[in-house]
C-alpha cells in the first residue's frame, strides 16, 4: 500500500520543488494501491508545491470529442484519469473552457493559465500549454509515457507542422444553457511522441524514480519543446506513429506529402517566372540596340 509519505518522498526524489508550475499526466492504477486513493496523490502534490506553486492537470473530455455530449465546464468529467478528476472537483480548482482539451489548475498561476483557452487552439499559442512553457513549467508523468505528453502537440503548432490545421465540430453548452456547435482545431495522434524519449535522455533531461509501482518522471517543458521542434524541423513526420491502423497519422502523412508537392510546384512556377524575366531583359536589350550580333557588316558577311 502506497502512503502519502511514500508519494512525498518520491516527488522529492524526482526533483519537484516548492513554487514549481507543473502539469501532471497520471495513472492512479500505476501506483498499485494508494491509501486514500486519488485524493492522497493530489494532497501530496499540493503539499510539495506549496502556496507559491501551481498544479495543472489535463481534464480532456472524450465524450465531447466524439460528439456524444456537449461540453459543460461544470458537469463534463475529465476523461484522463481519477487524479485529474479529483483535481477538477477541488473547490479551489479553476477549469479552462476549451471544449475538448480543458485543464484544471490550483495555485498561484491557476487563473492566468486557465483563462482564455476557449479563444485559442487547444494546444496552440495562448493555450495553457503555451503559458506553462512561458512560466518555465515542468511536466510530471506519474505512470504515463510521452504518448500523452500534450506539450509535444504545442511543439507541432510552434514548428508549423503541415498537418496541425485539421478541424472537428463539437457541441458546447453556452452560458445561457443553449447547446451550440463549434469548430475546433483537432490535435492529432500522440502515439509517435515516444520518439522524444531518446532525444531527451541524451541530454539527461528526465529525472526518474519509483513510487510504489508507479514510474514517476519529471522534465522541463522547455527541454521537451526544444527536442520536439528540432525533430520536426528535420522531418515533419518525425512524431507520427507507425501503427498500421492509425488513420490520423496516415492522414497527416498525406498532408505532408501534398504540402511538399505544392512547395515543389511553387518552386517550378518561381523558376519559370525567373526565366521569363531573364528573357524579357534580353528582349529589352535587343530593342535598345545594345546587342548587334545579328547585324551584317558592310561586306555582307557575318561578324566573328
Ligand atoms: Zn498515430
């Protein structure tokens, strides 16, 4: 049985500090049994962070994503684990208003991190993930891996990966209680994000420890963004997965291919324009009489 003391010790070992701003991706079952369940994990996190720190968790909503239900910030549960749902339900937690990729936050920067999420892309500039990066935030994985590291979606946005602009229609319950349709930019598949580990390990950017059976891993948002954008700069498909049945990644690869062909087409057009311009310059020179190669001399023979 894992106790609060075990969790506090583990969080200390992994390097979480008082005053940190941290997003926690988690799996409660990865610990084995925890005395007091998800609430104990949340208590331990808040105790380590202290009043100057900020705890952020994803409270993504797959029932909204699938179109099954409208997003209601008060009612829609988090689909990404018991620990995130426990944070969302705390009286002092604030939840951002993005219909599918909301986060809940407690602490010093909770308000600034959650506000305005409904006005920007789920994982783009101005989103809570972007603000975490700006706040020099950390990413803590409790029994999860890079596949659920949403910060890597921000890297796709920042690097301008050709496939980020794909949209999906979802339903939202607005303030007067009316259900309205909304078009959102839909982040892609994260299964290929595990490729980031080898790049990060190389820089010794991840600290790890075991808490019960849970593998806890801490890294800085900046290190993840740098590694991911670098990988994308080299190859736009670097973070896509290889699962044969993944439609999202197959679609992304098709977009990359089409974008590449468009770019090549544009290069051909530009080249043709250049050639045309060169021809016109030559023509003008002929008109101006600067070039006299075709004039014959007095004897009627051609010049040398
Ligand atoms: Zn995929």
